[in-house]
C-alpha cells in the first residue's frame, strides 16, 4: 500500500461519515513538556499551521517561567497536570508508576496539590483541571480524592468504556482518554508503521459510531523521529479541513 493510498483510506472513511451526517471529534495530547525546546517549537508551529489545538501534559516539578513565556499568547494550547515529578515509585518487578499505591495516599495527594498549585501559578489562563498520570497509570484508590484537589477530568490511555477505565470512574470526574499512540515504545522507539496507527484510528471510529466519544491522539514531542512529524503533518492535512472532523481543545471537552 502506497503512502497516498494509506491517507486516501482515511479520507474515504471520513467522506462516508460526512455522507451520513456524522462527525468526529479529535483531540491531541502531548506528554512530558517541561521547557522550550526545538522539538516543542516544531510541535507548536505544526499545530498552529493546521489550527489544531494541543494539550500539553506538563511535569510541574521540572517546569518554570521559560515554558510559561513560550506558551504565552498561544490560545490553541492547554496545559494539563502531568503528575508531579514523573518519578517512578514502583519496585523493579512492577510497571513504572508515580501515582500508585507504593506511598501513602496523603503523600501522593500532597504531590498532586503541589503540581496543581505550581501550574496554576505558571499558566493561569492555559491550565485546565485535567490530570494526566505519568505512564498513564494511577491507583484506583486515589481517584476519588482528585475532585477535592480541583481536578474535573482524568486522562489515561485506552477506551473509556473498557474494564481498566471502569475502575477509574467516580462521580464528578470525567474520563477523557488518549486512544491512539504514534510511538513504537517496545520496538524501534520511533514512529509506528503508519498503517498500524491508522488502523487504530479506524477501530476507534468504529467504537465511536457505536457509543460516542472522541479520538485522542497521543504524542511525545521530545522523542519524535522524522517519521512521527511526517505522520502528524499528513494526519492534520487530511483531517483539519474535513467537514466531518473537528479538532477540539480539551478545555472544551471538560464539563465545568
């Protein structure tokens, strides 16, 4: 399958959706922002060129005024709380986790309160009440207390309707997940094959047509190879101006 035919397959799916009067909402979540870098500027310039909003999951402990100055005047950027320091507290026998059950709930809550306060001070207009747990993992026992800190939404990876997400559902807290990851974390650590990513998007479209929702695209600007940038440019080119698509700010997806 050629590159042109890969993108045409997505365009055809969107055309069929439009013909039936349907539409789809996309949102973009980019993790691990800390400071202005060449990669971050490339992401901001690319999303700005296609008028695609981006939600930056910012690590509170490691960011400062340099990033806040960089983001000033960029209305298409939202800032979410990405844990506290992105530090792993799990033993080597378990998957990495900062917001797990390896410390007391009081200690974890104190970190999250500090992260909330720091980002609120640095990004008073750009910050949204969304928690993005590092490594997309959080102990379900911690979720009920997030509303007291100020969070209104939580974003991990996978369908909101799945069994994993069911354990994270509590009153007053939305799940607004990412569903499609562009990175091949367990292989090349570069871009996944385009066909595989687009099949994931197509599968998510099937889920949405049955039960609603969004397509959340997950990126990590600091580790993108050239193939990721080319993929994002192609994806935005097909979707950003299509009548059946809307790229949404996560701020607009959160019920206030």
